[in-house]
């Protein structure tokens, strides 16, 4: 039982490929030219990880409104015939309030299971910003350290763009 539990935790806690890690801007400099890059895993990636580890019928989530402005999410997994649940919550967000709160609470509940928790260990990284609507977006590629990549990850091969050959019209 302990060996199985350790194997499951190892699978849940495994790093994600870089294309499944998303970034948002945290703190910014006063002039808004640089910001702190904060990594996170999307709910789709979390759902896929739970499907891979437990199968589509081996996990579930449920939501509860909390204090009128927050959402709680419980992620339950079936282990040795018993449902085990871990809960966490988040405030409703500024845009799409309830949807944002549901999404953020699920991410936080997934961290309770170890999914994506390694991202909290990333070094603080200040990045260039660009204006985007009423806010700012990251304006550079961020490289993850080797320890934050899957053990079998191979960098994609970059191929130079080939010029397009055109045929003169008659």
C-alpha cells in the first residue's frame, strides 16, 4: 500500500513539459517595464494528469461557495476503494468572477495533491513586460531549469523557416 501510494504521488508530482506551464505577471516595477513571472498549471493539464494517474472514473471534483465571495474545490481520488478528498479555495476573480474563483480553487486543490507544487520552488524571475489592454503581459521566453522538466523531456528541434517559392504568373 505504501509503495503504491508513493508511486501515485510521484506521478502526480512529476514536472510538466514547458508547453503546459503558463505564466502570469505578479509584482511589477514602478515603470511597468519589468514584472515577476509566476508559473502555473492550467485546469486542463490538471484534469489530464488526474485522468492519467487515476483514470477518468477514479477522480472527481466538487465546488462550494464560501463566504459569498470565494469558492472551495475538493478533488477526490479513489484509493483502495475509498474516496479521499483534499480541499482548497480561492476568492472570486476580478474578471469572470465565479468562473475565475472556481478555476483558481481547483488549481489550489490540485497543489494539495502535489500537482504543480514544484513550481513554487522556481527562482524569482523578473521579465520584460509589454502593454496588453489595460494590463501587461510577459514579453520574453522563459526557460525552466532542468530540475523543473520531465526526466524524459527533449528540447524541440528548431528548424529554420524555409523561403516560400513562388511561381511567376503567366
